[in-house]
């Protein structure tokens, strides 16, 4: 297991901040965010103006701010870091920013704080996406409570980013603190019903995405397939998320060569891949894509390597542009690496 545990004791920790109480929490989670924030028992003195300045909608970032305001000194010591800490931008298939033996959600946080964290996660995903992630976390690590999260920076005061990590998951909420970057940085999702899954991956919550990608391959003619189908897949690591940049040679079929209908299919496929995420993140991804040339600037690749069952249903595929990477490595089980940005 890859471990990246760290503690930043340089932040100003306030050990006298009172813990969250259930009555105030229930008011917040019921939608009365500003009213709840006015209660000093929830967020402490002086917090109301910054909350009033924010949207009254209970976005993930609102819940991150509430979580931040309720942290005890001990909790802050374990999971609160400066915004420029190098772990903020890290991603891996199986890692935790803090030691799960002490910092797992089910251990470090009160029940009310755990609900705040759950609401952050819910807000980052669609209902369908959240249900799939719930199933994935249960299968991969025994459930939500065994994952970890960390906070970088100070919500409501400066740049910040909340990051949740664990096996087969790195997901972020940054309130647009990270400029020109979708999702606040690279993300990861995956699932293993069993380590060595069978062809067609029965029970895997993300295999439907490979079916969508294979439909794109099926729409290609023979010449296009010859360019799109490669022998060796990229490494299954964060190295596969490094952008090549404009003008660089990118393997695979250049989507600028596709017909109008095929381009439409490609864009619809990308939108389908994104439908697990909240609308604002989807919009940011599409904005980044358009600023780097749109679908015409992308390349799509499928890989012979790792074809479970040798059935020609490609378990591994990749869509890549100058600042766009979506790499689905579907064997022996699903790992998905995503990095999307645009040049400033």
C-alpha cells in the first residue's frame, strides 16, 4: 500500500473551539445554512459575515467551511495543512493523506462531523455517482468510514481544498481555488469486485464506462481502428497524468479525423463519463476542453494489452489532449486516472 501520512503543525490551531452539536448541525443539514452558522455553538464567534457572503445553497464548499469551523485542535493537528503543502496535489490509486489507523473518518470525527463529510461527498457527485461510489467504498475498504480526508488552507479566508483519499478514490472540493484546473487537480476512481475480475467485469460499478468507450471504437472504420488500437498501455500510475502540452505528439487516433457524427459520439461519450459529477465540475471540464481545441484536439486510444478474455472488448482505453487525460485501465480491475486543465 502506498502511504503518504503527514502532519503540518505550523498552522494556528485553536484548541478552545467548541465541537459541533447535533441541534445546530441538523439545522444546517436541513438547508438553513446561514441560520445555523449564526449559532456560535456551531461555528464560533465572528463566522456569520463570511457565511452570509457565500451562497445560501448547501454546496460541498459550504459544508467544507462548516467542517473547518468545527474542528478541534487535535483534529486540526492531524488533518489541516497549509494550502501549498505538496500532498494537496498528489494522486494515487491507493493512498491516504493521513494515517487511517488514527485519521479514518469513522475514528477522527464526531458523528455530526461525519455527516458533514458525507454531505461534502454527496455534493460533489450526482445521485447515481454517489450510489456507485458508496458501493465501491464498501467493496474496496469496508465503507465510507474507513476513508480519510484532509483540508488544505482556510475556507472563507483564503484558498482552500478538501481532499478525500483511500483505496480507489481521490476526490476534491476547492471552491475554484485552483485556477485553470477542473476538479481542483487530478482525481482517481476505481473498483475491484475481486482483484482479478472476469471478462465483462460482473458487478463492477464503472464497467459501463468501458462499454461506452467501446461503442466509440465500434463506430470507427478499419483505417481509424488501425490508428486507435495500440499494443501497449500507459503505466498504471500518476505518471500517466502528465500533460504533453500543445504541439506534442499524442498516440492514438486524432479526433480531428473523425466525421461530424463520430465527433458527436465522442462528445456524448465524454459527457456520459462526466455524469457522475456535479454540474459545476462538468461545466469546468468542458470549458477546459474547449479552451484547448475541443474534441478536435483529442486523441483516443484502445489497447490490446490487458484484454480480458481476448474478446476484443477493450478493457483499457485513453482519451488525451494537450491538457486533458482520461485513462481507464480496466484490467485486472478498474483504475481510472483523470486530469483536466487549460492554459492560463
